[in-house]
C-alpha cells in the first residue's frame, strides 16, 4: 500500500512526458506515434530486407534511446505493438501457414546488458511473440511464433562500435558473435523460418553478421524488423491504420 501511495505521489509531482518530444501527460504523443507509422524497407544484403517502423529522426531517436538506454519501460507495450503490426503486415501470407516462426532478438554485449539492467530486445521479442500468436489464433492458423535468443556477443570481444572503421567494426562483430542452438527453438516435425529483431539499423553491419551466422547454421532467415532506420536516403512509405 505504501508503494502504491508513493507511486501516485510521484505521478502527481513528476507527471509523465512524451519520450519523443516532451509533451506532457503522454508516454508517446499522437504526433510522435505517427512517426513510427512511416514504414520503410531497405535491402542490406542479397535477398535480405530490413523492414522498419520509421526514420531515425529527432523525436524517434529520443523515444528509442529513452527506452533503450534510459530504462523507459512504459514504452515496452507501445514499441512491441508497433513492431508486431509491421511484422504481421509483411508476413501475413506466411502466418497463415503451418510454420514455426523463430523470433531472434539481435544481441547486445554483456556489458551493455549489465549497464542497462535488462536485455531490452529480449523483453520486446517476448511481447511481440505473444501478439503474433494472438493474431494467428484469431485467424485460425496453426502458425506459432517462439522467441529464440540464440545469438550472443562474446564478453571477451569489445563492442563493435568502438572500432574506428566500418570494415573493422564488421570484422569484430563477426568474430564475437556466437550461436547457441539450444536456444534456437524446437522445430522438429514442422517447417521453420526465422526473423531478426533490432531497435535501430544504421549501416546494416550488425544485421548482416547475424544473417550470415544464422544461415551458416541452417536457419531460413526471412527478414529483419527494426523500430527505426537511420539511413536518410530510404524513402518513407506512410501508413496509417
């Protein structure tokens, strides 16, 4: 009861503001939410496309970083819903078949997870899996999604972004990326496909390394989905539900 009173007092004294623009009394205001509905898609490798919710502009950046690096957990539900909607729209035909969808969160370094206090993409992936399965059940499909945290970054490898050049960053990541099949999902007796989730796509080096490793282990990787795309040259495809 004491905790509840303290939480209510905190909300009165320090009212919630929009993570994107700072507007009062909103986790993510309508204007900032609309920025995540300017869907984008970009090819970053042969036969591999990244589908994003929006461009990495100022308000989108503020919201993603508030959630990712500053522990704004109230955005978990909103961001999961945005990404789930994007996934369902792109994979609608596949989700109507008898297939297992492995949802693989892009890994963070152990140091990053420790400093943030949580594996933010894993948490988002769990919620997205729940929404995908709710959709397939409603549609009467036998398709089921599973969160498969099979990719990890070796703690001995420095974070790739500390390297000075893009090629060096890619090489560091490739060397430090690990695959754990026991977390890849149980697909015995059923067809399986894989999608990758990440928060931001910039050069695409991280996602390309993930795709290469997963495909080398026999995974059928369809695409990647991210909250935002930092490439300024990717055209927007405005979508409003």
